[in-house]
């Protein structure tokens, strides 16, 4: 895939170029919901729609400073000052190809979201984020209870055992700037290691389409939106579907999922599916939906071109081809796989009638569950236990138990 753009000095930048994400994690602090560390994690006061469910507040449990608020704004300002005072060593040499390029600072520091962005011209970008590690999986996340084909039960339990991180990014409704945002970067890295090779190739193609054809139209659409739709889709379709012989259908299926998210104006958070990641004007999302519709008719020119394909008549003649995504019944006929959840639930679904249609405005995680005609036996279930919290109240938690899934013979 050869897709390039040029900066003002003529240097070619590949559409797949990405920045480097660096997380500075405190090794002396441990944030926990149970109060077993030196920092207590508590939910941020979300509104009725759960809009800020991915945010928490932190307070110190250190003797002498118990109850002291650990402010993300204060920590972030300290990190910014530290980065500003850091010296640069072993920096690469640059050759200037024009006067405009020569007058541009080589290294720039900017604040974007929860990160400090260091940029070295168009050659290098790094996002530096400060965080605390939380070894406990957040109970508000519905990732464990969702029915899925991917990843496997063992991989999902291993990922949950890694916990999460809390980055210094306050919620939009937090006027004091003291709250922190959940980060599942480590979990996403582990998931990326499990992505089928064919699906990985499709993701690269989608990133090229994003940077060359979607972001020039609506800059607010980001790579995280694409990655979220991608991860959500991997859960919904059988693992056996993602093979080389299906690569064209795989890409068109992912583009269909992306189009449906634009049409429904909803991109469900991968770890909190009730949270909508889209904060983009609805009219802009509909423009992107039409753009994806055009791309789906013939994706190749939009992946291999130099960025000139668009919706105007100057482009190649639009082929008259409409892709139809396979139904749940068709998928099951070809891939005899069942969905399971980390909680140990395998629920046989009611057979769909021939007139049932997938509603693109419904929740993207549940609109495409596969049917299984055989009875399913699960043993043993996850066992609930109780423990005492630091406030003396009983809390239920899940003890991880190996789960076996059997399909009884027909």
C-alpha cells in the first residue's frame, strides 16, 4: 500500500506514519478501588446517561494526608514543566529544503488531551502521558459480560488480570480539573497481539482511508474511532472468518460497520459500550457515511491512490456494485462457533425469522449475534464470593475459574 502526502517542504509522509505513545507510570503508587493501595479510586459523578463513566476521582490514603484529592490538573502541570525542562540528547540532524522549513522550530511541545506532544518537524511525534496503575479491573466496564467470539476466554481473563491505568485527563464536566480517565492502553496492546493477520491488513487499509479521505473532510474523526469500530467488529464475527481468502469481504464488512456507526451517529466505547465516543456534528457524520458508501463500491483506488479520490465527478466512474453483509444464519452455516463471555455465560439465542433485519441504529455490539441450533452446556459457572471493603461493606467479586464449553452432539 503506497499512499503518501507531502509537507510544505516536499518531504513525503506515509499515511500509515504514527506517533509514539509513552506512558510515565508512578512505581511508588498503587491506585485501587478496594483501598488496598495508597490511592483510593472512586467513580466520578456521572450524569444520568453515564456520559462520564470512564472518569474517576483519586484521593490519598497515605497517613497524614488521608482524603487529600489527587488532582489530575496539578499532576499534569508538573509533568509539563518537567518535560519543558528536559534536555534533548542524540537528536538527529535535519537538512532544510526551503526557507519556510528553516524558520520552523525543530522541536515543538504542545498539550493535546491528556498528553504532552513532542514534535520534531514531520519526522517524529511522541505523546507523553502520566498515569497511575490500577491492578483491579473496573466493575463498571461491561467488557467481561459481553457475548463475543474474540478473544478467547483464557486471553480475556489474562487481559483483565493486567488491570488498567488512570491518566491525567479530567472529564469535560469537571470544572476543577481533578478527575482522571481510564486508560486501557496495555489491554489494547495485548489485544493487538491476538488480531488475525487478515484483519490486521484490513485495519491498515482503513487507516489509509481515514488519513487520506476522511480526515481531510472531517478532521474531528480520529484513528481511535477507527480502532474502536475495528475491535468491536472482531468481537461480533467468527474468528474463522478472518482468513486470506475472505480478505475482500473482511474489508467490506469493516467498512460497512464503520458506515453504520456514522449513520447511527454512535461509536460505542470498546470497554464501556454504553459510552458514545462520537462528539461530532451529525451532518458531518452523514457526509462521512456517504463517503464510505462511495469507497465501498470500489475500495482499491482509495487505498493505492495519492489522495486525490473524492466524491466529485473528476474521479473514476463509480462502479455499480453494492456489498451485502452476510446474515447471522449465513455466518453460522460456515463457521460453527459460539459466543462466550468472561463471566461464563453462553446464552443460546432465539432463532431469527427470515424477515429480521439488522438495525444500524441499534447497539453495534448486539446487533449481530450468531445463532446456534445445538443446546450448549457450560461448566462450571463463575463463583461469586464476598469480601469486606475498607468501609466494612460486603462486596462481591469474581474468582476466576477455568470454563469449559461443550456442544452436545446432534
